[in-house]
C-alpha cells in the first residue's frame, strides 16, 4: 500500500490600491476607501501600497507614516507643495 500526501500553501495576492489620495485641509482623507487612515488628523498611516497617483497633501503640521508600504508608478509620490511641517517616514518610493 502506498500513501501519498499533498500539501498546498495557497496565498491570496492583493494588488496595490490605485489612484490619488488627498489629505484635505480639514484633515479628511479622500476618497474614503483610500488606504490612508487617521485617528487624530495629525498622524496619517498607510494600510496598503498605492500605485499610479500618490498622495496630495493640503494640510500643514502632519505626519505621514508609510508603515513600510510603497508608492509607485506616479510622477510625484507625495505632493507637499506649499505645505509646512510635514514629516514623511517609513515610506518607500518606486518608479
């Protein structure tokens, strides 16, 4: 008698979120389904990779924590034009 054992390791592959994320002057994140969350309107945390659009910041005095995620395939990864006191950390950029 022959015994055959088969083990499968199936992983779900999640694609990166695609589009442009806006951190508005009032602290809100648009669109609402974007992979950026905040509890205090000061620190913004990425929850997934972003491709094709990046982040446009319209608010001063904030921290963007990339949590090791990537922003890729966009001309400007994080647009902080005319902003002051914006800290970006733990974020990777790929083109």
